């Protein structure tokens, strides 16, 4: 299954790869859900015509815990020719975080590391606004976050 996914990504990369205009910088919020509703301050910086880096600082509020995490991803962007201003993107990265328990588990806390993927759609308006929908699977290591988390999110960012 993994090889099929990689094959599809490589095919799509060569099929859709072309130069497009991506925003030099964006900053905004990403609202997602991974075992609890949370918000993330997100910054994106273009590093080439089709690549960018994204950094985020997120707060998570689950049923039995509170957490914050720092995330960094490297992304490849591909224009969707039929819709001006729309791109799809794929990326990989990771991060670290800290958590503290609540309710019956008060007093427990720890740190964690994770690897992350990222795939999504974005639309840049003619005014300085970029919106996105993305999916970020995260594979956690160490402490409570030692499993797979599936993070779906909506983002709204100011373009500058």
C-alpha cells in the first residue's frame, strides 16, 4: 500500500509540476482536530518557485489532556490549472510538544516527538488572503503521544 501511495505521489508530481506563483510569506491560523479541538499559529515561507516551509505553534485541548506543540514541514506545491489561484500540496516534517493531564490524571505531564506528513488544497484570493484544507497524519514517539494521530484542519492566512 505504501509503495502504491509513493508511486501515485511521484506520478502526480511529474504530471502537475510546473512553475506557479506562490506567496512569499503567509501568517495566520489553522484550526484542526486531533483528539481535541485546537488552534495553531502558522507561518509559511516560500523557498523556491514550488517549495516552502511551514512552522506552527499549536494548542490542543483533549478530553483528558492539554498540550502544545511546535511543528515544521517542508512542502511541494502544484498548481491546479483549471482554477486560477488554487494549488494542492504535499509535505513532510515533524515536531515536538508538551502535555499535561487533567481530570483523574492531574499531575501527570511529559514531552513528545512526532513525524508528520501533510497533504492539502489551498486557494489564494486576489486580495491578501489564503485559505486551505489539509490532512496531517502524525506518528508520535515518547510518552502519551506514541500512536498515529489524524489531524484535519482549515487554515486562513494573511499573504504578504
